[in-house]
C-alpha cells in the first residue's frame, strides 16, 4: 500500500504545499518537526471500541506512524504553517530566503 500517511507535495510559486491524509487522527496526537530540507510528521492513530464487544473484522489501522519528507530546497522552518481539517493536514512550507534564486545586475 505504500508509506503511511500518504503525502502529496506540490510547488506553489517559490513555496511548497504538502497535503497529508490523517483520517481519524486527533490533532493533539500529531507532531511536526522541520530542519534544513527535512520535515518529520509523527503521531498516533487510536481506535477505541466499547467495552464488552466482540470484533468480527478489523481492517482499520491504528498505532504510531513516523514519516520523513525530504524536499528539494532549503526551507524556513519558523515560517511553516499547518492546518488540520476533516482528516487532512496541510503544510504551507516557505522556501528559505537564502535558497531563492537572485537576479544579478549587469553593469
């Protein structure tokens, strides 16, 4: 099935946007760290069942996850913004100023 959680990354101008699917994960259980060109998303997905039930089928996954995303540019970790809504985590990842191309003036 691939790595969990699934991540799509796209470029928007100079910056990146990452969309991470985390259905059923409590926002308080998500930990995001960033440094250099690396972003780490870790957390835990819990599925609670009522007491005194008998499970007949268990296909939904639960447990800890830890995913590292390496991006093709230096990023500004202090300026990353995260939004979590309806099981989707959106990371808005700005490119570091020192990594942006500069125009050289010819004299």
